[in-house]
C-alpha cells in the first residue's frame, strides 16, 4: 500500500512538473491503487469449494448425532456448530474424507483444506494435525510435499483451521485434476492431543471442505498465485493468527 501510494504521488508530481493544474483526483488515485493490487488479488479467478462425499478412513472417531455417515456430519455449507460433528477422545485417532470427482479446464493454483474444530477440554493443549493422506503398499501415509501437514491448537469455540498447498502434497508436482481426485488419497484430520481434563473431553470437527483456486491463464502465472496463497495461509488458523 505504501509503495502504491508513493507511485501515485510520483505520478502526481510528474503531472505537476508538466505544469498541469490538475493533480490526480482522489478517485483516480483509488483506481490506480486498485490496478496495482489487481495482479496480486485477482490472479486466481476461479474458486471452487468441494465438500465431503465419502468416508475414506476412520479410527477411534465417532459421529454425532450418529444417525448418518461421518461425512454427513461435516458437509454443511455453513457450519452448524454442535448440531452435527465428528469427535474423538483418543490421541492418534484418524479420520479422512474424499470429495466427488471434480473437473475443470483451468490451471489449479492451490488447494486449501479447512477444518472447523473445537475442544471440550478445560486444561492442557488439545490439538489436531490436518493434511492429506495417501494409500501406498497397504498403508496410509501422510503426504509430505509442499509443507506436509498443518497443526493447530484447539480452543473451546469452533474456529476454521486451514492448510494450503501450492503443489500436490502427494508428489510435489503441480496440482492436476487427477491428483486432486486421486481415490487413493483423502483429506485428513488426526487427534494429536486431547488436553488433560475433564474426563470424556473431545476434539470436535463440525465442518470440513477444500477450496480449489484456479485460473485459465498461463502456467507461469500459476506459481506466483500459489506463493501469494501460501503466504496468506501459512499460520494455519484462518485470519493469520497462529493458534
Ligand atoms: Ca450434513
Ligand atoms: Ca456439522
């Protein structure tokens, strides 16, 4: 912003030096600022949200109210809080979902996984790990490329926690539709820590989804957009606060 204001000021001075009586109007300055910001904020011109459609794996996780498949408790477009959720009181419990096959002719810049989660613990440091798992040689492995997994300390209120990958975390290569839809992968959460009290405390996840950022432009643009997205989401907790 500072740089852009300076540029606008310089342009203003240049016009003055040519003895033009009119300086840049306020609205023109705003337009200039917008133009300078445009390449950064509008790189990704397509945003798709994909939600859980199938349970891929679960171990020591449970569903509330439990009348549905696990994924049905976390697939709402707007978080329903304690209305429906999956939960676990066990350290090391895993759950993973997959979305329906997605198709796009655009270049995928980045993919952001979001978990809306909280803890009912009153002491200790409850936390989750969020990431992408891949099934290989009979076992599930967490994908390690592009920053691997994210971690987040939970609070007593539901908060969105996210992790963004500018490359496919399964292979370190640029995202492809096939990589995104890979049925041997899933969007994962792991109960890393459940706090220390009270008895029966739970880590709860009420909503999860991925956001796919893509654009119809050249591949060279893709990388830059990815970097911007990655910077914005580095802190895991949405809003840039490390939790
Ligand atoms: Ca539902
Ligand atoms: Ca829910």
